[in-house]
C-alpha cells in the first residue's frame, strides 16, 4: 500500500503524472502549445465499505493491522480541504456492520462521525439493511448529509421520501450530478429486512439518470455511487459492465467487492468515451482522490488520481471524540 499522509507537492505531481490519466479527457494540449488554461479544479474524495471501523485495525499481525481510523481520516480530510477550494467527500455504502460499534449503537456512531467529517453524500450497501428498514431509520436524523438511492424504490416503506434519486451540487460554477445504484438485496439480506423495497435494474436506471443529469440538469460531470461490485466471473452486473453499457457517466465510485485499486480503471462506454471506475478496498484504510480539471471554454476535462493509506503517521483529530 502507498504511504500517505505528509506527501509533498513534488512527489505528488511525479506520482500522478504516471497514471496515464490524461489520454482521452482533454489531455495537455493547452500546455503543450504554450497557451495558459483557465481551469476549474474539482477534488473528489471517496470511501466505501468502511464497515463500522471507527478505530484502526488492531495490531494482530494481519495485513491491515494499525491502519484506518476515523480520527486519522479526519486529519487528512482537513489537510486536503485547507489546500483545495472545491472538495467533495462521497461514500459508496456499507458504512454499517463489522465491529461492536454497530452492534451496540445501531449505526448512530457511524452517522454522527461521517457528519463530523463533512460527507457531502452517500448511498446504501446491503449491510445498511441488517437491522431492517426501521433500524435504518432509527438514527437517520444523525446524518446531516443526503443519501442517494436511485434503484431502490422506497415508496411503499417507512423510508419513503427519506432519500434522493439524484443530487446536483455546484462548486465554482461547476454542476456536479450524482446518482447511486445498489446491489440486488434478494439472497443477500433477510427478506423481512427489505420488505416493500422495489429493486430496479441498475443499467437502465444509470442510462436514464445520466441522460437527465446531462441534458436537463446541465451537469458538467456525472458521478455514480455504486454498491454493485467491481467485477465478477459470472454474468452478474458489475461496475465494469455498467461502465461499458451506459453513456454519460464520468466516474463510478464503487463498493461491495472490497477491491483495492491502485488507480482507476478506464472503461470505454457506449459512445467510446472513458468512464472511470474506482474502489478503495474496505475498512477505511484508504481514501480515494481524483482531481478533475475543467476547461470551461473548450469543454475539455482531464484528471489526476491517487489514493492515501490512512496509517499511524497521521495524528488523530481529537475533536472527533468531543
């Protein structure tokens, strides 16, 4: 895993320039021809499958020992926000289940701490349903950020009207459209825990909403929060499949399969354009980062990507516990 925290700008630029992320997304033509750009930078930070890992992994000899912890992540987030003007923080689901914090407090701690860290939006994974719909609703008011669920129809449940089908945010004149798709709950979750939820197939939902966000909402970038999984050996729909069978999605922030990616995967969509797919493993040991640079005059955009490992070199933000 990559060492994270106190990186310097020189090593950062050197590292991300090797990602190969510039091809097909606007490139460096303006720089190569000596013309200065008027670009807007958007920094997207993301997590997935944190699974109630509030404290770092224990020092038990496992490969993730000593990594993670929300207080360290908070320190890192504050550092990045102090350096950048336009920052989004997103989560792709399964924030619940995995440590005694969830068993004892039913998700209250997770939602309170995510709110303190300033998440802009999240979505549901299958483990958000472990205590049923009433259990999910129990501490819903502790989240001061919206949850987006585009292919779970909660109309006939206690969660009706509690989530958003999509979200549009603005940063420095950029319009950012976000929607979210989750995995089919049948066979994964106790039927009583998702009774009344109407599941919609993710690819048609993704195509409908990406078109709506592009054309009706005039979004400069479209992001999908996904909890359907990165890749499968079967014909099950995954992030890679969805990216290839849709249009208009710039970035899929994934979850569910606990996949550690060193860099985003570039997938050609139905129009031959690039959709990025990224995922940060599990347990909150990594924080993903993708910086998009928008040239509003030409309409081109490019990206640089990296991730941080949340390790003991990061001091804990003690304000998290107050």
